[in-house]
């Protein structure tokens, strides 16, 4: 007799299948409970503990003590090495055998001296496959070592993920055993999981939902969990559903394995090195079993770490790169912050990254990869194009707090007109798990459906590493071309972008910055890191200029190329998008500041700039004053500017301030965001403004006049902080400086300084990398209002026709201009993830500069450079050479930003980088007194451009600029 067809009640059928798969309910009789067969404990388990992260060879020589499952280890950041002796029972012949390890910490399995598998419970990786079918010839007894980091996938936050780490946390070992893994049960579980998701998510209006549900229900009927011989017929039912194909118009999802590893965040740099190894060795194991798997991996620094510390693993990675499975992407040294690094720093991110990938893998990257960064400068498209990149991938704008970004695939146009094809994975994540829900969201959420029919899905655990799992791959195999679901294919970034390029004729264009409407507290948090960044950018600039000029003058001086590369790489590392923004734990802050100032630091290197290399530098002076015994060196090399200060009859600085208002007004705000403490400042903080008015020391004259006049005073800020300021006016200087020192001891407060000005304009101008852009001073729309706190580099300006006021700074980035009030953000005091953030002594300078005419004509750009790059005074004995001018530029619109040694040509070859700073089309003549045989235009990777040769004429080299264009010129000396 045939059984009657089931009359399923939808809800009960769904829940029936759920319980059949449950890890919690009915595991004594459901399918899930049969995933593992017999179990066997280790023959012995022993450990030793160390506060250091030590190499394998040192670890195995230590004295190990007995340990057992259930023991706890710690505290946080310690390392435990376990010696695990195993013996596989003879009766398990022919079975798949796993070593299962579950603990609260992150583990790495070592076998025969090599890392072989990462084990992180939070990343769904708790087993190492010893054999897929145990053969008599395979070893039945073996010894493994497990290196256990006493931290989780996301560090060790006390109470919440982003809370400061709990220094006393203990990490428990809950499982360490051999098990038989029932592969047939696993495959059936994945089949049923996909069918259940289809039944639930496609909805009652979709016939495929019911087909999936009825099939799953039949499979449960068919399966006798005690009799594996019933499984194949049940799997055939699932296969029939998965083999029903889509129509030609179905959307195609390009699935790419990924493993976003923050180079530092809730853990220190040293732990990131191990996270890379744990994650990447797991990927290599997966590739061995799944030759179709592709894995996109960014950040040259992380490759360099693995190359240095895990050479055996690195060799395997190189092999999979050659097979085009392990795919380097991004082209930068790290996934840097997209707003705060200088233009030259961004160039060096690409230069160092692309050179590394070229040297190590024989190719440069064609996609810029920055999925987790807090906004993207409008200068990035030009920098990408100049470094061989025409494609860009991110997803972070999906985090916008106010406005939904209107595109997922589009052209992004920068301030110079450069365009790059940009893709935001429509699932709005870089850490998908290969679930049906994610595939459906990818199609439904896609803002450009109808324009393009392909999109990316990045799958794998991320942020703390982890990467893809076998289950993710197996889920997507079943969805490759199943009616009712989008097509899913394992793909590569190149395949995705290639097809998007073919479909690009109907794509829209977004012009200007990609502003993230969240995390705008990162422009201010951890002020010492930001000051270190600005200072070290200046120092490396100056050392390169002076070294290049010294080299060009001949003699025994050797350009310190290797030392400069090392220092640049340290600076670039600290520009990672959780370090420079300040959204990191105290351990990372300590690392970062040590890199700026310690033994390997850039500041130390900078302080030795008079003696870099084997011979003392003979500083070539642009202006010498021998009678004073000093040489004055002007950097960077800027054309002379007329000083545009209002004459007395036209007004004064005081008259730039509206009646009844106070300039240089400090204001304190409550600063309690919704969740992301170090990251966010919310709009409602503006409702809590309290002017700082409590004088500790009244205004007094400190210098009465002559070449310099100054006054000073002190204020009480909040309950326990103090501010002392010296206001300085120098003769012929068009701006008023405010030298500021703060003892900052606040909690959840935000300190700003405000300048109400007698100017009316609907837009303010802010300096960005190699240029500037305008943002509204009003809140007409939600897009305007979402920019209540923005970023700038060395200056911002508010101008009307004929007059304006600029606000300059030497190490600040947060700013705003609302109505007629210019505001500079000075200090924050978040408590997560670093409870000590910014509680310190701070010193910084800002300046106010009223000016006639436009900010371009008044020299605001040059003045901001002058304040950030002060004159160098060195003993005249170091500058015996006569006064000379190394370079001159004919146009005040063009800034000569960088002078350095060429990376590939003869050592005396020089590279200079210039940019148009005013936003104008201009021809400029570059003259140099250096011996030059040949000059040619290059890209930002210093590769000569086709037909880029520049004639050497009497007036110099003729350079044509369009607004904000960056030009790089290679100067070759005579043979």
C-alpha cells in the first residue's frame, strides 16, 4: 500500500524540519545528533603558558605540565601551548576522523613543525580533519601542538565587544577529542537547511517555497537516522529541487571568499600576525579540498608579516596565487583610513602596496579594496587611476545613519574628473555565510537592478579574521543555478568587474566624496595619534627633500632609501582604519605611539635627519643668512605669495567678528553616542553646548611687540581640565596663531573652538588631499544635515566675494562650518574601546586668517603649508655651499609637494610631484638648478607615461594642469 500524500500544515511542517536539524532539541533522535559518531580522548594533554608570542621552535622546547578538558587559562593576551598526543582506534578504519577542539580562545594547530589549521569557535572552526578515510598505512598515533591565544575573535571586551579588554579574563578548554565525522549526515543536513531556508524566505506567495517545504517534509519521512542506507534516496529528492534551473534573466551573484582582518583594533599588531596565519592556513586547507574556491585578500603588510613569520605557509600561499585562487587585491600597504592621511601618504600606500605585490606575485592589483573604512576622499579616484587601478569595492556606506546611498554599482568621479567603476556588494556586508537569506537580500536590495545583472557576495568570517568555511561553500554549491534563487558562482573580483564593465552603459555617476554619515568622531579621537601622523608626514617629506638635494649636489652622500622605506611603512601601518581614526584599544595606541617616537619610530628618524646615512647632510639652502650663522631651509617648495592682510582703513581681525560675538570661543559638549563610543559623535551633542568661560589666569601680555607680540591666559574646562593659550602675532604674518596646551581629564566630553565671522556664504571650503572641496553651511536637506561634523586637513575657509576668513591647524582634522561659525574640533573623551583615550597633556596650534579676495589669491593654502612645514634652521657650517634655488614654479596655483629619489632608475634620478591647488586650468613652468638630461611624466607608481617626454626649454619644463590634477615628473641626470 502506498502512503497517502501528506496534508501539511505549513507552520507545523516548517517546525518539524527545524527540529530535525536542531542543535538543541531532540538531539537524541534527530539528524543533527548523528553528525558525530564515536569519540576518543587524547592519550595525553599537557601545556605551558607564556606572556610572549613565541615561535614554534622555542615553544616545543619548553616544559609542559598536565592539563585537562574543563581547565581555564589566562589572563588575557597570554599564550598557552598545548601538546596533544593522539591514538586513533583501529576500529575506525575507513572512517573520516577529526580532531575536535573547542575553547574560548583562538587556536592554531601545528603538525610536524608547520601550522596546519586555525581553530576559533566564534568562526565556526572547531575541527582539524586528520583523514577523510582512515587507511592502515596512515599514522594512527601522532602528536599535535595547539597554540592558544588568550583572546577571542574580537579581543576580550569586558561586557560588550567594544568595551576595553578585561585584563583578567580566563579562557576555558571545553573539548579536545578525536571523533568520527559522518559526512553523509553532514551533506543531508546542508540539503535540508537550504530547503528550509527556501521554504521560509521565499514566502507563501511563491510556489517554490511550497515545493521546498514539501520536499523537506518528505525527506524527514524517508530518513531513518539509525540507518544511513535511507539517506541517499532523501538526498536524491533534494538534488531534484536544486537541479531545476533558472531562466536566462536571473541575477548572477559572484561569490568570493574573504577574511577581513583588521591590522589592529580590539587586539594589538602582534596578535594580528597570528590572526593572519590562523585564517590563511585554514583557507589553504579549504583550497586543497575545493579547487574552485577563490579568496580575495588585501593589505601588503599582512602578506609581509606572514612571509616573515610563517615562511612555509607563505610558500603555499604563493602557489595558490599562481593558480589564481588566492587573489591579492587592494594595492595598498594596509586598508588605510580614507579621509585623514595626506595626499602623499595615500600615494605611498599604493606605491608600497603595488610594488610589494609586483615583486612577490608578479602582478599589481586592479581593484582598490576598502570595505570597512569610514568614508572616502574625493581625491581617491585620481590616485587610484594613477596607480593602475580603475575599479573600487567597498560597502561601508551601507552604515549611513541618515540617508540611504542610492547606488550599488556606479561610476565614482573625483574632484579632478577621474572616474572609477565602483561596486558596493548589495548584501551590505563583507562577511556573508552563504545563506539563502543573503542571496535574496543581494538581489532585492540592489539599487541598480535593471542596469546591471551581476553583483558580489563576500563570504567568510571577518574583522577578527576566520574566513570561509566548508559549510559556506557547500551551501552555495546547492544554489549555483536553482530556480527561485539567484545564480551563485564562485568567482573573482576581476570576473565580476569585467562583466560590470560590459554592462556599464546605463550606470549612474556619483561626483565628489563618499561621505559616511557615521563614525565622524574618528576625526578627533586619540589626538596624539593624529598629531604623530601629521608630524611624521612632515618629517618624512623633509628628509626626502633634503636627502634628494644633498644627493643631487654630489659628494659621498647616499640616499637612505631602505631606512626611508622602513619608516614610511611604519607610518602607513599606523594609518590603518582603526588606528589613525583612534577606534582601537589602549595596547594599539601604545604600539602606534611607539612607532612614531620609539626606537624604530619616525620621529626619531626625523630628529636624526641632519645625519641620515653614512655622511652628514650638507643641507642645500634656499635662503642663507651666513651672518647669523644659520641656513634657512624652506620646505615644501612653494611659489612666493603676496601677503593679503586687510589694511587698517578696510578693517581688522576684530572687525571680522560680528558684534556681540566672541572669536576663539571654547565650547564643551556632552558626547554620549548611541553605541560606537570612540567612533561616533551624534547630532544631538550640539544641543548640549556650554561655553567655557571660567578664567584661571587672566589675559596678560607676554611679548609687547616688535617682530612678535603675544598674550596668554588660562581657562578651567569642565570639572578637572585646564587650557593655557598663547596668542601670537608675528610681523608680516597674515594669520594670528593660538599656541594651545590642554591638561585633558574629561569623560564623554567634546571640546571645540569656535570663530563666528562676518561672512555670509552657503558653502565653506575644506582642504583635502591634493586639493579642496566645498560643503554646505546650511542644513536644508538630510544630506546637508548629516554633515554636521566633517573633516579637513590643514585649513578650512568661509568666503564671500572679496573677503573671507580661514582657520588653519597643525594636527587637527574634525571641523564644521554652520551658518557663519567656523568650528575646529579639538578633543574627545570616549571610554570604549580605550578607557584612557585622550586623557593626557596635549599641545597644538591653530590660526585664524582674515583675507581680502579669494582664499586662493590671498595665499591661504601657502600659509597653511608654512604653519605645518616651518623653516629649518641649521648651523651654517652644514651649508657651506652658496645660496641656490633647487626648484621654482611659475604659477601660484601649483604646489610642488614632493621631491624624492626615483625608485627604479639610476640613483641620482629624482621624482617630483606637483598638483594644481586652486581648482583652475593653468600652465606652469617648473625650473630646477639640478643637472637634468631628460624629463618625463610618470604615473604615481613612477612608471613613465606613453609620450610623456617633456622638452627642456629655457623657462624650464612646461606642465599643463586642469583643476586638482596631480603630476609626477621624473628627472634623469646626465650620464
